[in-house]
C-alpha cells in the first residue's frame, strides 16, 4: 500500500505520523489492517478507511502520552513523517523505558484481571446478568499480562499463537489457565459464525466506525485457514475491549446482554463460572507476586 499517498489523500500531511501494529512486525496475515497513528493531539475515536483494497485504521495520539498501554502501541513504530523530530524523540524515550513500560502494563493488567474476577463473584451473588462477561475480561487481562511480561504487544489476531510459542517458565505456565477458561475448546465454524454476527452487532453499537468490516475479514481468514481457536480468541478479545468501554454504564445497557451472550459465548453454569473466577484470580495473584518481587 502507498502509505504516503494515503496520508496526502486524507489531509494528514501536517502531523507526525507512524505505522504500527501487525504490519510492522515480522509476522502478519493478509487480513491484517494497516494501523496509522496520527499525532495530532486529538482524542477522537479510531477511523477506518478502505484504501487500495486494504483497510486502514487511523488512530489519533498525543506526543505527551504517559500511559504505558498507549506508549507500548508505539513500540517498533515505523515513522512515516516527522519534520519536527518530535516523534523521534518520543520513540527514543519509549525505547529507553521499554522494559519498565512492559512491566507497568503487565502489573496493570493483572490488577484489572483480579478486579474483574471480583466483579464476577459479586455479580453471581447479585444475579447480575453480566457476571460471565466480567470473567471473560479477567481471562483476557491475564493473557495481556503474560504477553507483556514476554515483551509482546497486545495483538488479538496473533496473541494466542504467540502464547503457545513462549518457552516454559513459572509465569508462562499460567497460559494453560487462559486456554482453559477462555472457551476455545468450543470453537467450531457454526459457533464462530454466530459469535461473528453478534460481535459485529456489538461493535457497530459501541464503536460506530465500520470496525465490523475488519472483524468480518479476519474471521473469514481464520476460518479459511482452519485457525478456529485463534478466531474464537480474536472475537472474544474484540468484545472485551468494547465491553470495557461501557463498563460504567451497564445498569443502563441491560439489553446488550442478549448480544453479549452470543458474542462472548458466555458460560451459564454459575458454579463453573465461580470456579473459573477463583482459578484466574489465583493465577493473576501468583504472577503479580513473581514480577513484584523480581
């Protein structure tokens, strides 16, 4: 794809810009989109554009960003334009603090995982319909943390495969907790098709930016290449990200549970759900203790 032409066509030439995500890694799929980061100091939501038969996701960013999660998204970023050299300076600072950023992000994910486990238990006690959604989020946060400890950026399309390839360590042993509690053993084409439709519906309601086109394309790629578990993991991760965007307004969004039950492929057995919650919480606490004492 001619990225410079895309930048010109979108009227973005006056800002520092970089390419990040799968397309700057050593491994990406044909279905992967191009992630363009525009450092225009705006807080707008991502915009998705189709250009030369590829999908491009435009992210808006700030050169004064301090959050580890955001800064790690710029790790290994490829500069497209940076006349002021401000972006180069930011990347230099990120590189200097890279290890600390991954550690901080991992700790944050583990704390969030523990919090989600607690929310699951509380929701079970109060018969809150979103209990299984919180548990899915807890598992995905644990996966994020393990990836970060191995200095891998969060990438829903590739994370499951990357986790499988990590060498055996006391921390990486907890990958089995992720695979046992996320639900990938149920991944069959008919279920994935149902999950896809609900994931797209949820994305359209929350994101409103045509992300659903990318979701559809990735699902089709995974299924065509018999990567059913990866597809299941990917769809669940996308739902986790969108669920967290509305987590503070769930009391007013009860109707969404009908979409989420299918999109998340939730567990209806409360005893099993509570057991999963205990398992993930124990795992997250264990990993947190290891990295905090290192």
